[in-house]
C-alpha cells in the first residue's frame, strides 16, 4: 500500500494506517467498520509515496523536502502500528540525473525510520542494439550494487547498527511510448500499452531475474510490474481467453524453483562488448538450493548465433545427478499471440552428460535455460 506524500502529508498517512490496521475504537478504524469491514486489514508493507524524485509526479519535491516529510510520516505511521514495514522512495531509475545524490539525502533524513529503499527499472530494445538490450540485467545489477553502496555509506555516516534492505518494487521490459496504440479521447477500456514480447525479451528478462537472485541478501522485495495485461507475462483477450507471453516462462521457472538458498557461483567464459554496458558475459547464471536439496541453475545465452557449451562443477554436491534441462529459444522476434498462443513454449534441452568430474550441456543461441540436479533418494 502506498500513501500520498505528493499532495498530502504525514497526518493523512497516519490516518490511513489507522483506517486499515487499527482495531475498532478509534476514529478512522470506526470509519472502516461503518464501511462494512470490522476486522483490520493488517497491511504490513507501506510505500512512502511513489517515484518522488520524478518531475512527472504531482507534488514532486527535492530530496531534502521529501526526506524530511517521509521521516515525519514514517514516525507517525509506526506509532500507529509498530508492526508495519516502510519503503522509502529511492531513484526511479539508474539513469535519473539525481542518482545517487537523491538516495543519499533521503536516507540521511529517514534512515532510522524506514526498512527499505525502493528501486525501479524498465528496459526496452528501442534502438535495435540487441546486444546491449540482452545485457539489461547487467545494468540492473549495477543499480543494485550502487544502491547498496549508498545505503552502507549512510549506515556508516550515522553509526547505525541497522542494514538497509532494498525493495525493487517496479521492474520489467516496457516499450513505453514507442508502441502506444491510437485511441479515442475519453474512451473506456481500450487496449493502449499492451506490449508483446518476443524471445529476445524473454532472455533479457531472465537476465534480470538472475540479477535479483544474486543479490537476494539485500533485495528482499521485488515486484514485477505488471502480472496481467499491459506489460505483463499473462494477457487476456476481450470477450474471453488468455495466453502466456514469452516472459511468462522464465518467471514461472524462477517462481517454482528459485526458492531456497542462492548459491555463490564462480563463473568464467566468453564475453562481448556491449555499447551501453561495456564488457558482458555471453552466459549469465544464478543457482538456488531448495529446501528439499535440489539445485536449480538458471542460465541465459545472450549470443545471437552460437550455442554455448557450459560445464558444472558440483564440488559440494557429491552424488547429484541431472534431472532436467528446460529451454526457451527461437528467433528474436518470435512471440505468442491470442491467435497463436503456443508459438514459443519451453522444450526439453540438450542432455546433461558426464564430463570427468563435471557435468556439461549445450545452451542454444539466444535462449533461457533451467538445469536441475538432485541427489537420488537413499543416497
């Protein structure tokens, strides 16, 4: 839940927390009861405004102005409900001219009152530079590590014992205005920003997922914007029907198998020079050890024309055997539509075979992959 710190203030933020979370007996809780909800909603996580660094926001403020207001609102909100968590508005993209100064200043003002600072990032292949677009996860990772550095600097500056966590609460591939559809003014419910995603989008998307997984020690919240329609992995059809976009499948894999403990991988391999982000590895990876003991490795091959042979040295996982290799690949612009909803779907990948004391397999050019290992029962 977000409170309005653009045109309203700390008292209104406190009142909204009281309305949502307080038991009956106070002014705003009794309003909730009068509206038919006797039990508190118990909303745990609250955002202190949204993208307040952006000049497009009504009520946009300087970092100092916003930081002071956020600190005041946070203090009053937590007095009303000490159990809530609060998210401070960080930079709405790494390309903002005020990053990282904005983040440092708002943290100076509100560090002691909040639990997270937010980050937002959207990417698109708007200039045909596919090599850079496929490396979007590299930029996301640089944003994360930069924000961590800012947070830890302010932690030291304040001599605080608290480590600030990150909330990457908006991220996706979004073609912004480049694909906006014509519409009639004051029309209701017309498709407007419905993006359609190809295989290249899915591979770039997978790289972003990997970046989030690799930094889960500090990124404790990550929200894909959105889940259904507009720029989402799931699309609905007017009058009925639904289909999955290419980006659905990396998200599905990470949702099902990216749960547990993220492993610290030691990787090496071929690299290329991207125009936007410098030197980038062709193969990007992240791995998760599940509570049941399975190891899931998520891999992107960013090379447009060449397969990538990859090896896995499971040194701490003796006796583990491969249990599957799933791959999503195709032409860069291949995509699913309402008329052809299964043009791009996951398939069984190349076999994972023994190579001495390692395992190896092949990743197709331009592909998202998931390779899983498990220890046989009783061994």
